[in-house]
C-alpha cells in the first residue's frame, strides 16, 4: 500500500456544512474535485487531477478498509465507512465517506465519493478498531462493506441475501413435503401426523412471514427515505448491505441519494456563486445588459436602468415607443434600423465587438461579448452601455478650440455652463491653457515686431511658468545678446576700416618682393637644368661600367668552375694511379710465388731422376717466366710510383690555381658590387636633382600664383573697406536706448593702394566681392 509522508498529529476539524466531493475513473485516477476538497487537503487542482486517489490516503488507515472499499465498488454496490485522510502538509482529517459507482448508459464509467464530517464519538471508536487492524490484533473481526463484523455472517446472512423468489419456493417446498408425508404415511405415523402438519405450517408461515417482513419493512424504509430526499435530506442512513432483490433497491437508493446530494450541493454552490455575481453586477457602476441567444433582454443592472431613465426622453425622439420599464423581455432589435444585419454579425461573433450608436441626439458606446459555455454553446450576449453624449460634446468643443489654435486663433473658449466634475475641470484647465498661450505669444510677437523695425529696447515683462517662462527668458536674452552684437559690430567696423588700409599697404610691398623672388627662382631653375644634364651623363657612364663589371664577373665565375672541374679530374687520376700500383703489387706477388713453386718443382724433378727430367725443364721455363714477370712488374711499379708522385704534384698545383681563381672571382664580385653601388648612387642623384629641379619649377609657379593672390588680396582689402562702411550704415538703423538712434559718422574713403601688376604666369583670377547695399531693411526682415 502507498505510504504518504510526512504526517503530523494536527487534526483539521471540518465544518458541519463541509462537503468533500471527488470523482475517479475505473482505475482510481482523480477526474474531478470540488472546492471543499482543495481547501481541506491543501492540494491544488493541478496536483490532484489525473493522480491516483490514494494520494490523500493516511498511513493510519488499514489495508483491509481499502480492499473492502474497492471490492464493494467493483461489485457495483455503494460503500459507506469512516476514513482518515492526509493533508498536503501532513495534517489529517476524519470523514464519513459515501462512495458509489457512476452509471452512464447502463454501464459503470467511474466512481463518486461524497465525504462529510464524522462525529467525534464515532471517530474514537473507529480509530481504536483501525489500530487493532494495523497491529494485527483484530482477531476474527473483518471489514465488510464498510462495517466491522466478528466471525462469519452465518445462516441469517444467507437467508437475508436470498432472493425473494427463492424464499417463496422454499416455503412452498416445505409445505408440499409435509403434505406428501401426511398423505403417504399418515396412517403409519398415527398421532404424530397432526404434529408434523402443525410444524410444516409453522415453518411455511414463518418463511412467508420472513418474506413479508423482508419486503414490507424495506419498502416502508424506501418510502420514508424518498420522502426525506424530497424534503432535501440526502444523507439518510439505513442498512443496504443485504444483497437480495430488496437489497439491490436499497443499494440503488443509496447511490441515488449520494449522487443527488452531491449534485444538489454543487447546484447550491453554483447558485450561490451566481447570486454573488448577480449582486455584484447589480451594484457595479458599469451599465450591463444581458440578452439570451434569441436577443431577448433577460437582465439589466441598476446602472443601465438609471442611464435609460436619464436618456429616455431623448431616445423617444427617434424611438417613440421606447420605455425603460418595458425593456425587460424586449428584443434588442428595437435599437437597430437593420436587425437582420445585426443578427448576422452577432451570430458570427467570437469575441468582444465595439460599436457606437446615436439615439435622439445622444451617443452610446456599446461593447457586445458572446456568452459561451464549456460545450461551446452560445447562451446569449453581454452588452456594456456607455452614454458618451457629454464626452462627445466636450470632445467637439475641444476639437474646435484646438483647430482654432492650430490656425493661430486663441480667442475661443470652452463653455463651463452645465458642466461638473471632470468635464468642468477640463474646461477650466483648457481655457487657462489657451489664455496663457495667447498672452505669451502676443508678448513674443510684440518683441519680434519691434526687432523687425530695429527697436532693441522692447522686452517681455509679464510672469510666465514652464515653457512660456523659458520662452520669455530666451526672447529677452535674444534682445540683449542682439543689442550687444550690434554694439560690437559698430566698434568692429572702425577696426576693420583701419586694418583694410594697412593690408592694402602691406600687399603693395609684398607684391614687389614677390616679383624679385620670381626672378631669382627663374635663374635658379636654369642652373638646376644644367646640373641635371651633367648628373644624367655621369649616371649613364656608371651604368655602362656596371654592365662591364657584371660581364667580367660572369667570365671569372665560369673560369672558377672549369678549374674546379680540373681539380676533380686530377683527384680521380690520382685515385686510379693508386689502384694500378696496387694491382702491380699483386702481380709481383704472384710472380714471386710462381718462382718458389718452380724451384720446388725443380727439386722434386731432381729427386725423381730420369723420370723427372722433362718436368724439370718445364719448371725451369716457368721460373724464367716468373722472373721476367717480376722484373716487368717491378719496372711498371716504378713507373706508376713516379706517375703518382707527378699526379700529386699536379693536383697541388691545380688546387692552388683553383684557390687563385676563387680569389679572382671574389675580387671581381666586389668590383661589380662597387660599380653597382656607384650606378645606383648616380641614378638616385639624378633622380634627386630632377626632384630639386621640379621643386624649383613649382616654386616658380607658386611664386607667380602668389603674385596673383597678392593682387586679389589688395582688391579684397579695398572691398573690405567698402563693406565696413556699408555695415556701419546698416547697423545705424538700430535703436539701442530709448529715444535715441546710433548714427555713425561718415568718413571720406581712404586713398586706395595701387594694385601690383599681374604676374605673367597668373593661375588664379580674382573677382571683386560685391559690396553690401546701402540699406538692409529686406535682409533684416528675413533675419
């Protein structure tokens, strides 16, 4: 059995009205729990749905109790007993549990359990009995259909559970048997016959009485229980453990009252929730109306009644038959000119639809939301009404003021008559905003108009806050800064006039010096051309010498390679001579050994006498040949030795020649490198001289341009003096103090400095800048 931990000793006491309901599938997985279940157990719905029901089982519950529970339910019989359950935090609570199968279409599809508060006295007794089962001290006690019994159920239980038809058949069988005994053996048993008849009659009537009692009393119980159920009592206690025909009726009645009690309790809970919702809707400030799926009005809260009471007279202008007192039960088509169109739109509505309608000069905003149950059936529509007539009127007034302000008209105001609350505050605030904007802009216009006329004495004196205060400060600061600028311009014009005269004089001196510099540069350029020609010729000679040195280097390298090859050849000849000397030594050794063999042969022939004479002759000849070979080999060896010595001498000479050639090649390479360096230096020198010549030419060109620029500077100085005079006349229109104008004294134009002659190679043409006009009224308007 599953053991759920942890557990505590704290008991959660249920309220008398607590009703814990749960449903499971055939495997005991939870499919439904009510709110009381969640509140008492401490679990969440997500933690329970889909989990085994033994999740709330307390470890103190004996295994036998749950075996009895499931055995009874699997027999499609209800079960009633006492259960100790565990909360999520380990606390516990006792309940009187009533479990029953759930029938759908003639089949059991799951199980329902309805639990109520258990009496404390009963809990104490049951807890003691369950402890005996846990400690295996129950003895002959057993748990059968929720009740604890001792020993077997006996014959009484057998007769109790026997079907009524079987009981009647048994009674008839006893009476028939007695009659048969009396009929066939009546004469033999004598006086015992009446006794047997009486006994049979008693047994038969006893069985019949048992059958009658088993029918009449349960039927009376059923009748009383049905009356109690009709009176709203769904938790009646009676014995439904018999399993005969009447017992099945009692079991069905127990299952019925369990389910009815659960359904009624759930219906009451839903009704209470709906009542709370209705009371809430009745008292909310939002105007709420509800229509059924036929668009008939079935509910209106107080707010919507009050709204229609205020607007009723206006609505009757468009709907003469309108009456708020008869709205309940009316169809909402009365508000629409095209009901068919509205119905088609509402039939397709899946979310909230917002719209506006106008009735009798009033504007209403509507929010229509379909009411759809969990089976996706459309039950009706919830409509939220908002009378926006006052808002729309204020919106129109505000739009008119804003439109006028956007065109520069700040004379319009929002009427405050008839307004209160938010709209009155909005009207007053908006009027103050427009008035402040008008005054601020008029002050700015006054100052700017004075500035346009050259009057820099006007400023803004009124008090403003925020952006208008910043605008005031910036406008006054602009006037002050502009006044300072005009004063500085007036002072600067005198300085500019004096500076222009000095610039003209300086330009004349600069022009003279520039002409002298140009003449010197022309002579320098001519000398540089001659130097360049000489350096180029030197560079050409160096290049030719470099080429000759390079060729000599190549020839020397080839000679060195040939000498190296000769050295290698002499070395090979030397090695071959040594090999020949070695071969001659071998031949000399062979001749010596042959001579020894010939001597040995002659000795042996002498010993042989006459028989060895011929052999002695041959041995003599062989010895002669060996001596001649030895003499020839000795002579050749002497010649070879002499050749080897001469080859060694030649090899040494060739080695010396090779080293000499290497030194020659190295010297030629150094000469070639020096010539290459000389050639590179000459080339770089030639390039440098060319660059110097180019620079001198550019200096000559720049000097010519400077001469032209000097002339332009002289013209610019003349123009600057003219513009200074014009600027002085322009700023004289400003009034910097009240009642006075700054009028600048006219001075006679200074004698213009004579222009220097334009250089012959002039590159830049000068244009005389256009003088400022005598009056700057147009430009000041733009400024």
